[in-house]
């Protein structure tokens, strides 16, 4: 059973500058709620009971958002506006936080989660990727529970977008399910397919060993994709084509599409 999830939210959000100088992209509003609210809701809807959010020193807004605002609640009671109290509620789940002191990439952010997840298998949700419809994580957890093997989410994207994502090569197992053969981070040329990794993962604790073997890329970042590539040589990995609609809020046109849906 997958009960723990990690949400890495420590990046600088460079794709969305200048607004991310002051507003973390995880806090971008969608229908009055921040993006990360939907990601936490997806985790809860998928059966997750404990969440670790990896933040950085500029992301305190995220902690404030999931905390009670006692002042505001007292104010609403005092002015007889208790009907608005429900608007202040957030998903009912245990959330804890850890700070990543240097932004050294997604793989590095995940390494920090090891004391939290321990030997248990766990989920990872990247908060840039918002799913509408069937919770993508629930689909991965179903696969994990049938096979007891690592699994990541994928979607088919148009060719011109493949350079911005982890791209897989898979072997068809059954409809929408692939056995992973290869994974490359942001291929500039010759992507191995048009199936891109879309921000949901379920890992066995073995991933930490591979993360510790990965060398930083040319930008000094530890890529999770590189650890997966090492791991799939030794362990079974599946890729599941998720059925919900998916939006990358780090891409302005996707964010606008999400707001207008
Ligand atoms: C990360 C992963 C990439 C994945 C993407 C999904 O990239 O490294 O493999 O396809 O998330 O959103 P980032 O968006 O952090 O550049």
C-alpha cells in the first residue's frame, strides 16, 4: 500500500520568471486555489496519508497556505461570516516540510526525502503537472499494487515539446501500459518516442541507491531521470499512460488552457 508521497517544490521556477521572483509557481492560482492544492487533493484521492513537501527558503507561502489562519478564522466568527470558514479549508492530510538548502535538481530534492519514506515504497508528485479527471497517481498505484514494481506516468506529446521532458522508450505490455526500456532527460535530438514523463512516480526505496550513484549534469543538477535509467537496468519499471487531462503550469499556454477549461 502506498501511503506516503513526496512533493518536490524547491525549484526556482525559471520557466515562469519574472513572477516567480516573488510567487512560487506552486502558488499560481487556478479557480481561487493554488496549483499545489490540486496536487495534494490528487494525492489524498489516491489514498496517500502522509506528505512531505520539499521547499526552499522562498517557499514559505506554501506552508502558510496549508496552515490554519487563526486570525482570519476568529475574524470571520466575530463578524458573523462563518459561512466563509469552509473557504479557508485545505485537504485533511498530514503534511510535513523539509528545506533543500541548495537547488541541485529534482534528484537531489528527492534524496532529502529518504528519512521520511524509509524502506516503504512511495509516490512522487511534481506540482507543475496538474491533472483534471481521473487522479493520475491512483492509476499508478493500481499498477504498483498489481505488479509490485516501479511505475511512472507518461503522455504522448507533440514532437516539438519532447525536448522539454523526460522521454521514454517502452515495450507494450497491455493497453496504456509499457515496460520501460530507456529514459532520457530532455533529448535535444532523436527522442526515443513521443511519450513524455508527466510528473507522477511510484518508487521502491531502491531508487535512493541509484540517486546516490548519479553524477551532476552539465548544470550541476542531479537528474531523477538518470537514476531511473540506472535502475531500469536492474529492476522492472513500468510506464502508464494516464487518462486524465494534464496541464504543465510552467508553460504559459498550458496554464491559460487550464484556466479557460
Ligand atoms: C521534470 C523531469 C522531467 C519530466 C518533467 C515533467 O522536469 O525532470 O523528466 O518530464 O518534470 O513535468 P522539469 O519540469 O523539472 O524541468
